[in-house]
């Protein structure tokens, strides 16, 4: 133990009176987060509530360590036991419930959700989130991510593990100074990077601010914050909660320290007896005391059950009350378990073992190689079958092989797609063994494995150049104006990617065909850096810029001697509205179709392949489980077999 146990901390009492207004502040913070998750367009900066939680956590745990460990005779093991009793019961219930719920509602997502559960169980979920693309707003993906919110709890757990020993080993002053050095270095290293949002060394700055405040209070120093300063700090927090989107570059460029300081000023004002306003109201205090369970439960309920958000949140409040009264408090007080720490440690091991069983037995997604092979096999089967006006049986893929089990389809769609000529006998010519370049966003990424199977069967080469979140506007020339609207892990676009180089490639000499699959970019907003506003394809400025970008692509394709073919987008399902910067408004699709149809009318080497209406007409044959992307193991294969491949013919060599 450090020699710093002597003054100024030796006179600190071991117990302090609970301050209801601090519970109220926690309640207000969790309300901001919950509303942000339920209605992201309403409170676009609700994520600020998490930052407030970090500062409060730093204040509380540092105060506990000083009072009960530096001054008292408690050990770090005592601290970790109490933290375990406080945090593990509701967290384990959440992890088990989410994995079980996922198995019921979307078994295909079970493996990824279970991996998220493991990451949360061992407190590294934030680093798993940082390794994915898209930033915090990725949680609004249409993909199933019921544990996406666990990143913040992982950071807190890492702090709970590391911070107490550092305080005890080095003393408060040296620990605070060392923490400050770490935060400054981390902030410099991660400056401007979206990964900073999940990086523990960066987010520790918010915790450290609360810790410094706790050290000041524990030293018996006078705590007085001018009313004007407290109101100004609260105003900043409220304003940014309403307006500061997580995608803003300000978040990764200095906002987090400002939020931490403002949070500390508000906490200091409350501790010093300043005005508390509504923070002492009973509903706010109730929310604060149940904030942990509310945070744990609300996001899985919003994601896993198909009910209006207000119903999911009402259920969250009810479950939080049940958890608080029947699980959390009885275990914390020792009434429910005789040996809570041992029991909870055993339960954690059991949950991990069950997760391993789930990972071992859960359905495995088909690999790209399997999808490609299945597409080639299906095309071979179609080529040998008698001519028909009905689509061939849909292809279903066994991840372990390439079996083709027919799926029932109610569609009466003909095999032949509609091109700009609307004539099957004028199919688009390709040379033998063509080189095909695929340009697109995440919808192109989803289609590429099936396209690979088609090109393989032709004996050609497929050049994969689709990028998640890669809008046609994100050429190197336009990056000074337009920011990327993000897509994460192959799903709907929501967050902001900051491309440092253009993600659109230029067709090289020898390219025979450029396929453009920009279905996601049609439906998502783009961020204009000059006006600092989100805008969509319905805006004339976006349409004009997009048209210019495509005209540049037409010129590049012509220079390479390549034919340019646009695969038209289907109308996304209404579920796409969950994304913060997305819309399933049919007008967006119409605007895009008008734009590319005008290009096809102007240029001889530009064609439209109308796949969108066929995909819309038969969701069973061309499923899009996430509302936007074709399922690669069924939908993408069937689109290529039914609609893409039949639109082309290989020219005979003279």
C-alpha cells in the first residue's frame, strides 16, 4: 500500500451519504441513451449519456477505493467481489437470454451473436467492436446485433479490474498522473479515428475526470461550483445530447474530453450542494437506481422482438424492476446466495461452456467458395435443362458442400431479364473468358461470391472492387466534400466511414465488363462537409454530383474498352428505416433509376439490367433477410442464375 494513505485521506469517513441527485443524473443519462437507441433521429446525440456514465463510474469507484481501501482495511479482492455481485447477475441473464432469443428469431445470426456474447463475457467487446467497420452507429444496422451495446460495459469492467490496483500500488496522485499520460498519448494516437470511440485508453479519460473529482472530494477540500458554471456545463451536455451525432468528426477530434469536464462540473455542483432541479424527482431517482438493468435489457428487446419501440421500453422498465428487486439486490445483500462470489464465478464458467456448445452446433454460413461453386453448378444444371419460361428451382446451399435442394417459389417471373432493349434475343455480348470488374457498395459485396461462380464457369476473371459503404460519390476528387455513410459487416448503412483515399477504382485496360451494384448508396443519406448536413439522392445537388461521378465512370470504362452495366436496385423493405441515415422511401429508388436510365440513353456502351423489380416480386426466391442485401446463400445465387447470366452471351471466336 502506498504511503499516501496519510493526509489528505486519513480523515475520510468510510461511508458517505447517498446523494439522490446523482442517481437522478444516472437516470437522465440512461434515458438519453435509450431514446437515442429507440428513436435515433429524435435525439441524435443520446450516446453522450454513456460518457456521463463513464465519468460517474470514475467518481464512484475511486471514492470507494480511497475510503475503504486506502483508508480502510479492505482489499482489492473485496472490491472485485462486490463488483461481481453488483454486475454479474443481470449481465449473465442478459447474455443467456439474448443467445436463446437469437436462436428463436434468427438462427442464422446465432454464431455471430454468440461470439459477441463471449466478447462481453470476458470484457473485450469494445475491442471486437473496434475491429469492425462503421463506428458506434453500426448498432442501427439491420443485421441482428442484440449485444452491440455491451462495448461500454466491457470498458467499465476493464477499468474495475485495472484501476484499483494502480491506486493502491502507486497512490492517488501518481495514479492520476499516470492515467493522464496514458489518456493524452492515446488521444494523440487515435485522434480523428472512429476507433477512438471504443478504445479503452481514450475513453478512460472520461473515467479519469471523475476519478480526479473523487480524489478532490475525498481530500476534504471545499467543493463549490458557481451556479453559472454548472448551468453552462449542463447546457453543453443537453445541447450535444440533442444534436451531436456520433458520426461527427468533432466526436473523434476533442468532444469527449469536453463532455467529461462538463459531466464532472455537474457532478461537482451536485456534491457541493448546488441546485439539482429535476434530478431529485422520484421517477429520475428510480431510473438511476435501475439504470444498469435498463441499459442491459433495452437494446436486446428493441432488436429481438417485433413490437413498437414504446412497448419494448415499457417491457424494459418492468423487467428492470423485477431484476432489481428479485435478482440484483438480493444477491448484493447476500439474501439470495450464501456464497455469491463462488456461485457467480461458477455461473460465468457454465455460461462460457454453454456458449462453446452453441458455437459448435450453430449453423455455419456458407463460405464465398461454396457460394461460387453452387452458382456454377446451378448454371450448369440450367444450361442442360429444357428451355422454359419458368425460373429453375431455387438453390439452397449446405455450408459443408454444394448440394442444391429446391425451394418452393410462387413466382411466375420469366428467366430472361429485362434490358434496355427489352429483347431476350439481343443479349449483351461478352468476349470469351471475360474480365469482369464489380463496382459497388455492400450490396455488391453480397453479390460477388455468386458472380464469381458465373465468371468461373465462363473461364474468366472477376475483379472484386466493391467496398462496404462505398458510395459512387467517394472518388478521390470528391472526398473533400462528401463523407461516407457507413455500412457494417455487410449490412445496412448507418455510420460514417472516413475514406482517406477514394474507394472507387478505375477500370484497367483489358476489362471487358464493369458491373455496377450501388443499391445501398441509393437509399442512404450522404454527409456534405461544406454544408455540414445530411442529404439524399432526392436533393438536386446530390443527383447532379452523382450523375457527374457516373459520367466519369462511363469515360473510364470507355477508355478501358469495357462495357458498363448497371444492375438496378430493388425497393428495400420498410425495416430499413431503423437506420439513422437510411430511408426506404420509394422516391429515392425512382430518382436513381431515372438517373442511370438517362445515362444508358446517352451512351452506347451503357446498359441497364433490370433485376430490381424481379427481386421485389419474389422475396421467397430472392430473400433479403436484412431488408437490403441479397442473402448470399440463396438470393444472390438465384439472381445470378435467373437474371444476370441469361442477360449475356459469349461471342463466337471467328
